[in-house]
């Protein structure tokens, strides 16, 4: 008993050490792999290739710790170089998840899972999470990350303070990333997989929601759907990564108890992962799954409910749309739901095409091409085909948000002015200004317009002007797919075809 506990502890310590390694190496490599599929010519009104490369640049704006020599976002500088010092672990590095200077664990892990999934599908053919920074004191300040004086408290989860959601999502991220690195770096891939298995085991054994253990995240990233979706999600990614029956069994046996086959849901996000679970499960349709047909069919029916809702083809519940045609879930960071929907629709469209099937909804069948066209329409809206004629992808096109809710971007670069800008000084002199941000966060996908396609380019309107890493990570996958579409159209063989 004691020995087992000790083992778990060791695993957790090991894991925290792996975090920065994981975020840094894995993330950087994933980005390179997306970039490796550039550049190609095209004849469309939107240059998806350019949008893709800009979206990848965004992650450089979000870097924490010591910046590498090849850093292309030059208005940023080293920051948070003592993270973890107080706790006796090196937590320097990683990424800030949005417009604040906190490294939230759950959304960041989701970012990596989605980025990995995009790479797995379209990119060629990234703890025991320690969340660094204190949501309350950081949000009270408006400062550049380079000047931070706020609490850099790190929070952890353990047996007594469980966090099955954050452990599950991180296990999923590592399992997905292990697939990406399998050929490229087998040693790293194995390491990721080993930690993914340990984390899943930890999350499954000590069950609980991380926001009950780390109360402070409640105001920022509360886990509303609980941890059961993350455990199913982790098991599925582990199954994809290992082919081991035990993980599939977990998904099948807990389908009912954990809501996998009972929850019909119309949104997919860093918190609510049921739709992603259901879609991956419903694509397991080979002969070898015959004996599990019954449960898999139930997963599939919930996956189809989600997809049909996005396509406005359910009789009863559908996702609302703005008059301009944008999927609209809610006012706060609506673009996260748009990018995840576009992503899942794209994946499923490709799956239907490769298996010669159509999607059957209450209001009739939809073929793969129609689904893809709809996903593309959402991306086109993001890039400028919308009533405001604005690109919600910052730095893309001529008209894009100028007052992104982003501490670093809204204050003059540390490189130009190394004078300390304090907590409230940032508010008074920079946050409240009406002028555009001095720095452009290229590639950031902001929260987007309201339900009437109206967008207020105001720094204080974080519901509309804040961007998050998971928005962009998910969009990048769809952009990679659109880029491939164009390259095939023009008969230029892309590097991605080699896998
Ligand atoms: C699209 O963008 C890429 C990368 O910025 C560029 O090389 C290419 O020329 C652009 N294509 C068109 C048709 O403008
Ligand atoms: C695809 O389905 C259609 C209609 O069911 C059928 O006519 C066609 O032969 C199928 N193609 C393949 C490659 O299975
Ligand atoms: C959906 O509504 C149509 C028209 O009212 C009806 O014909 C159809 O049977 C309904 N489908 C389902 C699955 O309820």
C-alpha cells in the first residue's frame, strides 16, 4: 500500500519536471511540423497558407521563460524566470494561455491535444499539471509578463487534492503527442506515452475535480462538465496511441456511467469534451470492433447529434447562428466553439468520405462535401467574410482587431522601454488608452462578435477581444486541411502527402 503511494508520488514529481520539457520541446516541434507543409500557391480569396503560418506565430507571443534566439515575435522578452523556485521545482518556460500572465494547466493541455490531433490528421501525414501564476493577483494587475511582480504561486494536484480532469487532459495531450513523435523521435514518444499512462492511472484512481482542489481556478477555468469526459478522452487517446485493449474497454465499459453515450451536447471546448470522445469512438468501425458494435453505435448517435446540431439539421436542438452565418454558442469567447466545431466537422467529413458514407440527420442526409463546405464557411467568416469585414485572426488581412485584450501586446515593448511598469500603472497608462495596441499579437484568434455579428474593438471587452491558445491551436488544424485542399487543387504535391 505504502509502496504504491510512494510510486504515485514519484510519478508526480517526475511529471512536474517533465512539464516544461514537454511544453517546450513538444510544442516547438509540433509547430515546426505544421510549418513544414508550407508554402503553396492558391487561387482563393483567402490565403489559408498565410493564415496557417500566422496562426503558428501566435504561440511565440505566448512564450514564458527564457526566449530562444530564433524568437520571431520580437516585442517579447524573457519573463517569469523564477517560476517554481519557491516550490523547489523548475517550472520556467511553457506558455501563457490567453491575455493574462498565468500558465493555466487544463486549457494549455487541451491546446496541445488539439494541436497534436491537427498534426496527426493534417500535419504530415505536447503534468501532472502544475499551474503557475495566481489568477486573482494576476488579473488584478495589468502588466507586461516581463515586469511581473504578482504571485507566481504554483498549484498542484495530488492524492489528497485530486484533479482527474487536469490529469486526464494532460494524459490525452501526451498520448496524442506521442503519436506525432513516434517516427520523428521514438525515445521522446515513449517517454510521453509512459507519463500519459501514469497520469491516467493517477487521475482514474484519485477521482475529483481540480477546481475543488485548486479553488482559485474557479473564477477563470472552472471545470463545469466534471472529470468524467476527460477520463474517457484520455483513455481514447491512449487507445489510439497504444492499441491496447484495456483502454478501449475502459471507454466501452464507462460509456454509460461517465456519460459518454448518454450526454448529447452541442459544444466542444477545453472543458466539455464529450463531443470529441463521441466522434473518435464513432470512427472505430473496423471489423475488429464488431463485438462492441452496440456501445459504439450509441457513441455514434451522440456524435451525430452534435454534428447535425452544428449543421442545423436536428429537428429540435440546433446551434444558433448569427445573421451572418456564424455558429453562436455564447457571448464569452464564442470563437473557441466555432473553431472546435469546424475542426470536428472537418475530421468527420474526411472520415465519411474515406468510408463512402453520409451523415444521417433528422432533417435528411448530409454528404461529406456539404459538411466540409460548411466548416470552410466558418473559417472564411473568421478570416473576413462577415458583415463587419474584419478578420478575427489578428494580423491577417488589412482589417483586424487593434485593441486585443492582451497585457503584453497593449503595453509598449520591454525591449524599447525596460523601465518597470507596475501593476496599476499598466491599467492607468496602457489599458485605458483608446489608441491601438503598440504590439500586434499576430495569429491570435479573438473571442469574436456578438450574436448579431457586431464586434466592439475595445480592450476592456474581454469577451470579444481576448484570444486564447486553444482557439488558435484548433483553428490551425482546419487551416492545414484547407491548405491541403488548395494544394491538391493546383496539383502541387505537398510535403504532407509523404506520410
Ligand atoms: C499566400 O501566402 C503565402 C505565405 O505568406 C505566400 O507565399 C503566397 O504567395 C500567398 N499566395 C497568394 C496567392 O497570394
Ligand atoms: C459508395 O456508395 C454508393 C452509394 O451507396 C455506391 O454506389 C458506390 O459504389 C460506393 N462506392 C464505393 C467505392 O464503395
Ligand atoms: C423531423 O421532422 C420531420 C418534419 O416534421 C419529420 O418528418 C421527421 O420524422 C422528424 N424526424 C425525427 C427523427 O423526429
